[in-house]
C-alpha cells in the first residue's frame, strides 16, 4: 500500500534519512518507533509531500505518490491536535465535508460530524464548542474524529498519546485500534509510547540513524534479537543507541 | 573588508527576501483566479479588515484633519495665508495623509494580526493539517485576506479622507472662525479627480502590500513563541516601510511624471 525505497533526506550537514526502506501492507497498522530526532516525523512528511526527499522513491497503492489523489483518501491525527481554533468543533470535524471535492450539504456534514464525535466518545453538546474550550484529551478525540470523518483508506497518527494521562492514553489507543480494524484502513503511527505500540500495531519498525534497524510483527518485538530495538523497548541507557547527555 | 563583507551579506539577504516576497505575491495572484474559491473566508476577511478597521481609521483621520487645520492656520498666519486652510487640508488629507495613515493603521492592526494568526497556525501544525485536508493554504489563508484588503482598504481610505476633511472643517468652522459654506465650497472646488484617483490607488496598493506581507511573514515564521513574535514584528516593520516607499513612488508617478 505504502512503500518507501532508499529515501534520503538531509538538512545541511544533518543527514536525517540515509536510505529508508519501509513497506506497509494494505489494511495493516504499522508503528514506527525510535528516539527523538531520528527522522520519524520527516519520514511521515515525505510520504505526505510536505518534505521533498533528496533521493529515493515513495509509492502509494502501486503508483508513484500523486499527492492530491493520495490526500483525498487520507486522514491524520496530529500530535497537538492541530484543530482550527477559529472554527467550532463540528466544523473542524467536517472540514473536508464542507468544501472541495467531498463537499456535502451543511446539515448532512454536521450530522456526519456529530456521528464521528460520538464514535470517539464525545457527545453532540461538544459540536458547537470551540477547540480552546476543550481539554487536551477531548481535543485529541476531536482530532481523531476529523481524521476519520471522510472514511479514509489511509490514516496517520503522529504521537497520538503524547501529553495525555495514562488512562486517556489507553482510551485513545483503544479507539485507534477499534477504528482501524472497523474501517479496514491502512495505518501508520509514530510514537515513543510502548503501551501504544502494543495496543495499536500489527507491525513495528525501529528507525535509528536514518535507516530502519528492525521491522516485524508486534508479537516479535520482545525476542527480536536486535540490540537497537531491545535497548529502546526496555529503556536502557546502555547499548548501541548513544543517548545525548 | 569585514565591514564591507557584512554590508554585502545584508544587501544580498535583503534582495533575496524581496525576491521571495515577489514570488509569494505572484503565487498568491495566480491562485486568485483559480478555483476553488473560499467565499466565506473572503467575507470574514472583509469584515475583519474593512468593517472592524473603521473605528481606528475614523479616529485617526478626524484627529489628523483637525490638527492639520490648526497647523495650516498657525503656519499660514506667518505670511497672511490663513485662508488656504480648506484647500491644504483637502489636498493634504486626500493626496497624502489619508492613504498613508490608513495604510499605517492597517499595517499595525491587520498585518500584525494576519502574521500572528498564520504564524500560530504554522507552529501548531494547523497549516500542515490544512494540506492533509486537501486544502491549499495559499488559497484558504492568503487569497481571501489579500483580496479583502485590496477591496476594503481603498474604501477605508475614502472614508478616512472624508472624515479627515470633516475634522479640518469642524476645527476651522468651530474654533478658527471659517464660514461653513465657504469652507465646503473651497474644498470641493479645489480637489481634482486625480487627487481622488491617486488616493484610492494608494489605498489599493497599501492594502495589497499590508495583507500580503502579513501572510508571507506568517507562512515563513520560525518555531515557537519567539518565531511568532519575530514574524509579527517583522511583518509590521516591513509593511510600514513598503507603504512609505510605495507612497513616495506613487506620488512621483501621479504628480510629477
């Protein structure tokens, strides 16, 4: 479904991606893990076309990435929610349904928005509030509702549990897993949170030093035999990954 | 040599910035004529830039017109030319002070708010979110604001001109002893169509520049609160300088060529 081959990206002398190879099969949930600054977000932005790779090839559903066609069947949950604070919640959720090629009548778009809000555990009373009136966990849920509003085939989750308490993080993880399974969507998640990894992932890829160090089914991460992955999932200071002190 | 090199680097950086703003302007204009069009965003921008700027424009104009009448009267008295107050207030407000002061007020009020809003959207990933929602930020954010400024600032300048002239009229007839009917007649008789055309043209150019610069600085802001602050400050400085420079050029084009 999504394939990255030999993708490189540098910013000046900082070589962030050094030949990234990654494949995400249709209908599966891939979680990319790795330390801060290892290029997880850059890899994601390369797929989205927000950052142009220096070299390599990215294909989506067999064809070289045509961004407009790709984005039309795509949804994303941003780390901070990235809700539009000038719009009420329901218009955030229905943003794509109120304009462009997927535009629907306003009443229908609102109805779909309220349905999606319910799907993520928020009542209709939230629809007319503004994002600044919501807690962090509620904003994350609204972001999730927006990501699934147009029933996308591909969903990206950028640090979905960052800044949330463990209970709310568990709720979001469960929602993501349910939604991905229910919709049959292809999902790619970036996270540091190992609880999220185990809850969300079908497959895991460990990114370090600009390349994928290990990838495989989530069931294998505890006995991968990969020193990078072992150090990361156990949070050890000693190992091949040199932490900045 | 070090000083020369530093000056050279600064000049090159300035020219590069001008080039980037020019390219940004061309891109914005190219999106004006290509669908989709965001009418609701345009209406919101017209309300914010046009309607909500009226109080500050009106107050600026009325005080400036009044002060201008007092200054011309006091200055004219030195060579027995007090009677020229209506004509000089009219020409001063319509040709220069109206458009320039409205332009600077727009730079202070609108450019800063556009830059801060878009920069905040950038640092909170709202711009990236727009892209992932198949919405071009240039079309959704820049075009409505630039179009709204292009339409509404000439109107604001016209309103500012009228209120400024009225401020001069109020002071002249209220405290300086001018005859109201004669004041209005002198004002109307003295103004020429070119004065009004130049005033409105300046308004359109200043409005376009003010909104465009706000959008440019917002879209190119750095990270975090410092980035938003720097974008806001830089946008107001740049807009004010561009407005004053453009005013000089346009005055030359209209009245000396």
